[in-house]
C-alpha cells in the first residue's frame, strides 16, 4: 500500500480521521488483520465503523491515489517483470485494481486477502516466486523494513521506500538501497542496473 499508493498507513491516516469510529484502535487493527487475511468480509469489518458499509467503503477507497511519480512504473514495465505483493482485503484489492487498471500494469499480483497469508510471513513471498519462477533475480520495494528483512533472507535485493514513519524501521537491518520517491527508481534500475545486481 505504501509504495503503489500515496498513503501506506490506511487505518491511522485515512480510515480513523474519515469515520472517527467509536471503537478501540486495538479492536479495529485486530479486525483489519482478519480482513486482510480473508477471514471476514467487508460487512463484518465495517460493523460499528459506518452504518452503510457499501457507501462508506466506496467513499474510503476513492480517497486512495497512486504514489507521486507512479509514472516511472511504465518505464520499468519495458525492462522488468513487475509484481505486487500486498496486504489488502479481497474487496479492496478488486476495487483498486479495477479503478487504476493495475492488472494492465503488473504481470502478477499476490494479494493477502486472496491467498490467506500476509507479509511478513515467508509463505506469501514463496507464493510470488511460485508464480514468477525461482530462476530470476528479485528486487523488492517496501516501506516496511520487517518485510524487507524477509525478502533479504530469500536472497532478494531490497529497496526501502523511506517515506514513512520510524516504526517501519528495524534496528540492525540495512537494506541494499533506500529511496524516498518512486522516480528515483528510474536511475536506480534503468540507468544503473549493475549497482543492485552486484549487491
């Protein structure tokens, strides 16, 4: 969410200010975790958050916008196989994929709500490799260093999108490369491919 879309903290920075639900944050987070794993459906997630969940969900999802500089992805598409590995409920994923035509941009999308497992569980990374094949190098971009640590343990090159708050940092972990904006990928991956390839 925090790479493809402008806002990665979808609960604290979008949902809570928008609906101000009279529920403890811990309960909303626990429910959201079940939602992204596909254990509950939209109506169950929105219970107590908004009375008309269909209207609320549409209004909420229409607040999402692609990250600044997302256009660079079109340049990358000519040279790389692109994939999405995301923690997102099925209904939200379907809506956003359709709205932004992401299925025309990315070759493979592995969404947690569809596969029943989420980052940083190694299994979701393995699902992606099963779909793309093990005979290729992987460059993984994420705003959460916990997820990057898992990718690194699998031999992937890691790119930290460091435009988020410090809770996404892991002391002692050093990603291969750090960026602040997506346009930096143009120079990093297109003009300087060897830098990451050499590690």
